[in-house]
C-alpha cells in the first residue's frame, strides 16, 4: 500500500513538472512550417571551372520547407524537418550543349532530383534579427549521398519571412560523377564546385 502511494506521488510530481515546463516561456515555443517562396531572386547557383573558362549554372526550380522553432520572444532557436529539392534539369548555363552534357553526367534522367535532408541544426544569434545556422545533413546527387556540414545565414524580415543565404564547396567525384568534357575533350570541367543559394521562406498558410 505504501509502495503504491509512493509511486502515485512520484507520478503526480512528474506530471506537474512536465506541465510546468510546457507552460514556461521556453516550453511555449512556436514551431511553424515555412515553405520556400518562388521568385526570380530565389535561386541556387553552381559555379565551376574548366581549362577554358569559368562557368555558372542557375536553378529556380526549387522546392523546400522546414520547421523553424521560435521562443516566446519570437527569436529563432531551432530548425527541424528541413528538406530541399532541386530539379536537376532546372539547372541552366545559357548554353544548351553544356546543359545537355551536364544532365548526362549527373544522370538527370535516372535521378531527376537533387535532394538535401537536414539531420541536425544549431542556431547562433548574431543580433539584428540575424542568425547563423550550423547544419549537418545528407545531400544526394546522381543517386550518391554524402553527409555535409553547411553554414547558413538566416535573417528574420519585417514581414515575418525568413531569408537564408550561404555557400558550400563540393567535389563531383565525391558523388561518383566524372567531370564532363566538351568539344571532343578540348574543354574539361574542373572537379571542384561552389554552390551559392539565396532563398526566401514564408509561413505556410495553415501553419500555427
């Protein structure tokens, strides 16, 4: 009887503690879903080199959403359930011959999407509604997946949208892609790429 009463008291204390945390300023944090807002100034750019000249490919065919966590002061404190997808054939250089060769090299027909999936994220405030997101996630290109770390600058705008910018360096061979060549081998693409992104997110219509 005493043991049962003791266990009941412990359960009651635990329930009160959990309720107190849930109702505290820390517990009362919002976790709305934000979706990428398509626009001409929302893009992913891929910068590369060759033995002839540097080159750039740009994509606006992007889909992305994530759960941004805020505390009771509307300060960004976390990011979770974040995904990012680029349609492989939406990457354009302005030269159809290069685009076609690129699509062939990244196996765009077999793997039409380039996908990033967040694993972990740490938020560091920088002041003036600006935050640094230190993230780790898996990036899949041409069916090959690598774990990458990515530093993202996030800005909370007056209209409550969130702008995320950053750069990342990749190697084609990390994704089992042979750097393509053009003009019967006269132009050879370098192995190193730089990815730059400028993205804007708005709260989903049904998000709370």
